[in-house]
């Protein structure tokens, strides 16, 4: 099956967002100033008015009495911004800057030139003469400061009102009047700012260059029930702890699960990125239940790559020994042995810490109370959005099938009318062709919306589950501290009643040390969880905003392309 996105990759890319946005701005601006304006005139001429508003006593004949006149009057207006699908996009892409604002700037130029003419007719010449005279007087009175005066005179000339022909160029390069007295200070500030920006850029480059990881391909091993999928992981890094700068290995889904478990068990307080759901039914409702299907494996590939990228971009997780084992172990048998050993160690330590932190904790920090409630509410809202988005996407696929039926039926009608009425037959044929094209556009929109929007929402639903797990880890440490504090109070009370009991005194000292240790652990993990959550919120705001903008872009592109198809049809048959 051919890739349904192959013909739309350029349209959905971010490089063309400005072009597409400009297309829509031009289309709706032209439409509002031409078609809608003349439509209102025709509407006002043919719609009777009364105290109740226009059109209250109209009949169907009144509404459609001048339909032919409406289309004939507006045929040229439709032609101004219609045409076939390829022409409108090629013209607009080639003339991106024109749609981006040249037409608007031309109007501003005309207004600006009018302003300049008025100013020149009033006092432009006299102002220039006055400035020159003032400059000469200053030269006569202050000969010792001749250079400074000349510099100020040049600055005055640079600051005179002058609207060039290309206003867009003026906006990009605004005229600035400099004060020569502060030139040295400004230069020093600019040097400091540039030096600071260079240092920031160097730090960002260093962070971004530390890891580059991707899943390059998918490989199905075996046949039938025993078949499984492996993912080719390629990682490049300049971190010294890795033996090689580039690693290329194949991993199964269970290997990713092992990596996540080890990070959860050994990096308490850090929000570990989520994995895609293991269940085929949960992850692949829109594309079937075959775990080896291209739709399902491609979905997993995207989500597993997102998981690895988040880990590699984290300042602590990127140096984890478990990520290093995941990437550097090339022998599959060795990896199986490592997984077995680490799993046993993690389970024993997990039960030990669970006993220490047993018992419920009483929250003592209002900030964490607020964030816990926020996360709970956010999860509920995201689940509702995900469900609604899935329903919308399913409707796109249903409409896609209906368009196929409509295309087939109109094609049959065209064949029937071919011998008796060629004009009607041609119209039905074109209608069938457009329906077939709309079918492809609906399919493309549904699949793109699932990947770029719905999957991102579901990813953050899983991510929030890990955030809540991190909050629970902090509460376990808080419970350990509060339990140790209670135990210390009990020991002190017993010791006060038996001041000569040396064992009780020693027990009080031991409990005091435990309180100090548990408090230190709790304070450390509280600060870590707080910083992790702030990092999570910043990433969430950026990634979800990006997904929303992409979703809007997809829908706008879809509507523009459908609109272009129907305009082409109207141009042919009106």
C-alpha cells in the first residue's frame, strides 16, 4: 500500500506554514472584500425588510429568484482566487513574500507617500533649512567641539522623516538615532551581551550535541505466532562514559520495558518518560488489531523513539548506566543475562524501601498539594480530549468511505448520461473525480491528525501517570520521616520515665540519627521532584502547543485544498 502522506509531506512541513497561512489570509481577505460585498448588495436588493429584520416574510422563490444574476456577477470574483489545485499552490509558494505582505505594504506605501507629500507641502524644506542654520551657528560658537557637532548634524539628517518605497525593508531595518555621547557605553554593553549570548549558544550546542538518537528501521523476525518485531536503534554521542561515539543495535519492545523499569527503580524522584501501551487493542483502535501491521509497528517506532529522545535529553538519565547497557550491549544473550540480574536486585531493594516507607503521609507543603490537584484535574481533561479527538478522527475515516461510494455512484450516472447529454455526463464525471480526491484528503487528514495530535495527547496521559508515581515516591519518603519522628517521640517519652535505662538512651540516639537521615532524604527528593515537575511543565507547554498548532495547520490545509477543488468545478460549469 502506498504511503498516503507521500504527496502532502511538503504541505504539512513547518517550512511551509508561513506560506499556507499567507494563502489563507489572501483568500479570505479577497473573498471578504469582493464576493461577500457584492453578495450583501444582491441580498439587500432582493430581501424584503420589516420591523422584524431582513427576510422574515421571504419565500423560497424570493431567495433564489436572482441566483443566476448572483453567479454571473461573481464569476469573475471567484476566478480571482480560484483555479486548479496545482496552480494556486505553485503560485502562492513561489510568491510567498507577496502573500506575506507585499500587497499590504503597497497599500501602506500609497498612504505613506500621501503623508510624505502633505508634510513636504507644509514645512519639509523649511525644516531642513532651519536644521542647517542651527548647525552652522553651533559650528561658529563651539569651534573646539567641531567633530562632535558634525556628528550630531549627521545623526539629525539620518533621523529625518523619509518613507522609502519598500516599507517592508524599513520595518526590517529601522532607522535609529544614535547618541554619540553614549557610544562607548553602548559598545561595551553590546560586547557583554554578545559574549553572554555566545556562551549560551555554546552551552546549548554542547547539550544538543551530547546525544542524537533515532530508530531507523523495523524488522520482523520469524513467521506466524512466534514472529516478533525488532527496532534498529542508532545513537551518536560525545559523552566520555561511552566506549564508542556511535552505536547501532536491535532491540525488542521488552528491552525498552526493562530499561524503563530500571530507570524507575534506580532514579527515584525523576519523572521517567512513558512507553507506548503494550496492548494492541489500546494503541491501534483506528488501524486494526494486527500487532505486525505496518500501522501498529510504525506507531510503536515513533513512540519508542520519543521515549529514547527524552531520556537522552535529560541531564541525569543520559548518563545512567542502564541506558549505557541498553545501547552498548551487542550480544543478545548477554543482554538477557543482564536483564535477569538487574530485575532480581531491583525487586529485593524495592521491597526493602517499601517496608521503610510504609504508612500514609500527611502533606506538609502547600505547593505539592496544589500541584497534585492540578495533575489530577489535567489527567481527567486530557482523557476527555483524547476520547473526543479519536471520535473526530473516526468520523474522517467514515466520511472517507462515504466519499468512495459517492464517487462510484456519480460515475455510473455519468456513464448513463453519456449518450443523451454530454454536458451533464461531463459534470457528473468531474463530480466523481472530485469526490475521489476528497476521499484521499480525508484519509490524509485522519491519519495525520492521529499522529500529530491524538497520539501526543495520549502520550501525555501516560506521562502524567509517571508524574503521579514520582509524587507518590516523595510521599513515601515523607512517610518515612514522619514515622521516624513519631518513633523518636515514643522513645523519648519512655526514656524520660526511666532515666537510668542505658538501652533506652541508646535507642533515642539511634532514632535521632534515623530522623536526621530520613529528613535529609525527604528534603533532597522534594527539591528534585519540584525541579522535575517544573521541567515537565515547561516541556508540556511547548510540546502540546506545538501539537495544537500542527492540528490547526492540518485542518486549514485540508479545507484550502478542498475549497480549491470545488472552485475549479464551479469555474468549469457555471
